[in-house]
C-alpha cells in the first residue's frame, strides 16, 4: 500500500534537491498529484492474479488461444521511469479456458508495479500455468523504455522484446512458429 504522505515528502525533497522552489504556483500541488499517481501506477502490487484467472469455463478445444496487442504501461524499477508496449499471451487449454478479459487483467496486475520487463514476461506465463493448468503458455512483450529513449543512450523508437515459454511451448518450435504466424494475422 502506498504511503501517500511519504511520497509527498519525498517529492518535496526531490524538487528542493534539483533546485526548485516548492512554494511556486506550478509546484505547490505537485507532491499531492504525484502521490495520487503512484497509487494508480502501483495498484498491481495489491492485485490478486489468481482472482482474475479463477473464473474458467469447460472446453473440449485444445487449440491455441491467443490474446494479442494487450496494451500495458509499467514502471522500470531501476529508474522509476515508464515502459510501455504490447503483450501477446497464448495458452493451450487443458479442459478449461478463461474469459479473454482476464488475460488482459493478468497483464495489468503485473504491469502496475515497479518492474522489469523480463521478469514481468515470466510472471505472466507462470501465473497462467499455475492458475489455468494449461498444456503450455507463451508470452511475448514488446515495449519502449523511457529510461533508454529519454535519458542515457537516447534512442527513441527502440523496442525491447522478451519472451517466456512454458509447458508444450518450451519444447515445440512448430507451436512457437504458429504463435508468431497468428501475431501477423490481420496486420
């Protein structure tokens, strides 16, 4: 849970530390705005992913289910700067499926916390494996990192792609290729 008073004090100190006047008109309410913003940006720390993935439906279908282009926004734990992009999540059912919006909620739960992309990719795949018990799961994230585009090397437009494969996806290259072919459909 975010301690908004500590965030406000920290922002005041940060502003003073970079030489700003925290009493000037444009900055007076900034600590409060940022404290409220961090409540929203880190709400995934309190999210119960199992809750999102627990409502399932029986199916006889054992073909790949792919939810692609799930937009997400996260915060780099190294620089406290945003990274954002798209998640592509697939699984092979094992007698049950989950509502499609629940896959997006799973992505959101892990994105809304201080995070690194590589870890987030694996967390999504692991949660699907744990709570849906499918034959396999595959997750690909592609994101632009403001810590790389706005500062440091300053390379806007560059994307980082990370992948996690579990179960049958980890061993079956043909299945992985089908995943990537499905990503290209209607693009």
